[in-house]
């Protein structure tokens, strides 16, 4: 009889007294408000159990604190002040302190990073549907999780993560097209990771279900992290909480007023994804089908969410569905195509459906955001500014407040682009928009 109470006490240590963690038959383990939580309230700050940067971001961010460190030369040009690890030559740090703090977890991966890269050069490797950098980040996360299993209290934190079995062993490794068991087998045979394949598979399942994408200064995802407390929150496609990041620190904030007894929820999927995409993602990764209000009402004409798929002019249902699939397929190709080809693909799509795509259609955000990321990698400041403007214009039509956090981040990115292009007046005006957004939508004092 005391076991459930002991479990609740153990869960509760990750949260403030304003919320409680309990288990119900309908939702399983979840987090509930003990008192009224006003919109905009910071509920929780959480440090990661483990975290890694994506390979595309390792040269721009410190691998320990995840903060972008910048200095300017005598001509005012921005240069990175990060120092490379001399042993592996793969990760970067902003200083000696961060390198020392990260060494406990980095020392094992330091030896195997070269082996991870070598796997992708072998003819037997399944590189058709994945990128080397995604797989490298996944391997690093798995190594760091395995390092944590030997640390007493931390080991117990890993046990608290769901799932506690290998029921999801038929999944694919995060962000890649590699079957789980195949990836684990390669880690054992080619890299020689310690532990049995079953032990590694259990860690893999916990990573796949509990990892958060960490956002950087350019709004896009720069890495992944495991955050024990926030992982207790359940999903809703129209959530009342959102996570934002300061470096590697996850901040959970209420984006709606939460009443006493109401469950705190975050979105496990992209808020702008279609019903089909969300349900597919939730089933493939978490093995459940969502039945929230948004999922049950989205396809109805009078639903506030219906505008996200709107078109202008007369277009048949089949053509509309084909257009939506074609647009989202471009987003799926962003890790598989050359940047120049990706930009041409985006431009071709936008030109093809010019006059058909409603300004509120989410494809305006998806396709322009993919194009903006490609221009960012190509260091094209004028094009970055142009596509960022288009993304922000599309966000203005989002029908629900959950997107406003992303919108605010996009506006900050736009202001930064304008400042770099010496458009100081426009940059200041955009910052004012962000301040108004924070005050009116989240009751946040700025």
C-alpha cells in the first residue's frame, strides 16, 4: 500500500509544490496543478541528465553548456571562440571549465567517435534514409546514457524514465531510418560498446521516448537531451505548457491558464503537423493514438484549426491532399538533399502552387523554413532575411496560442537578421512586436 506513495514522493522531487505527480488509469503517470497557474508562469527549470549536439552544430555551440560563444575581430566580423578537443577533434568547448565538466561523459565517446564515422563508409551500411551526423549524435547520446547507469542516484533517474521494457524494440533509432536492433548490433560488433545488446536496447527505448530536441539561437534544433522531470508530462496536440531553452537548461512555462486539478501537457509532435502526421508520429514512437479535442475536431469546417489547411480558389480534395503531401515531403528531404537542390525544390513548389496556397496554410511555414535553413548553412544573409520574413508572415495566421512561442522565437530571429543587415529601425520594430506578444499572450513582464 505504501509503494504508490513512495513512488509519488520520488517523482515529486523533480517538481515544485504548485504541481503534483500522480498515476491514473486513464492517462498513467501525469503532472497535475495543485493550484491555479496563470498563463506565462515559469513552472520548472530542468538540467539534462545527458545531452549532445547534432554534428551540424558542434562547431557553433559549446558541447557542455550549449551556448554559442562569439567574438568579433578588428573588422567587426563575427568569429567563433570555441576550442576543439585535441584527442577526438570532434567536439568544441567555450573554455577549460566546460571541457573539465564534460570530461566524465566525453572520455568514453572520445575514443569511439572515429569508429562511428567509419561505419558509414562501409558498403553494408544503410545510408539511404539517414545521415551520418544524425546517427553520430544518437550514438553519443547512447554512450552518455550508458555512462550514467553506473552513477547511483543518476541510475535511479534512468529507471524512472518510460518505458521500463523493450516493448518498442521494433522502432527506428531517433531521427534516422535505421532499425533499432540493427543499430545496436553494429555498435557492438563494429565499435565494441560494453554491455549486452539487450541492455543497450533498453537504453535506446528510453532515449527514443524521452529525448527532447534542444533549440538554439537560430530557432532550429541543435541537439537532444534527456530531462527527467519534464519527461513525466503527457501529450496534447493543443497543450497548455511549452518548453523553451536557455543554453542546455529546459524551462517549462504555462502558455494557458491552468486550473487546479488540470493536467499539464506538452506537445510530443510539431504543432503545425497534420492530423495524419501527428497520429503516425505518436504511434510509431510512443504507441498510442491521441484523442484530444484538436484531433477530434480538426477536420470539421467550423473548427478553428481547419484554416491551417486552407487554399484559395477552387481545388478538388484529391489535388489538395496531393499538394499537402508534396509540401511535407520536401521537409522530409531536408537531411537527404544538397542545399542548392533543396532550395530549387522549395522554389519550384512555391511557384507551382502560387495563388493556391492560402496565407494561413501551414505549408507556407514548412517550405519557407526548410529553405531558410538551407540558406543559413550556405551563409547567404540576404536570402536568410527574405525567407525569415516569409516564415514570420505565415505565423501571423496561426489559429491557436500554442504556436506563439515558436512565433516569438521566429520574430527574435528576424530581428537578429535585420540587425546584421544594418536595418536597425526594422530590428527595433520587430523587438517591440516580441514584447507585445509576451505581454498579451503570456502575461510576461519584459
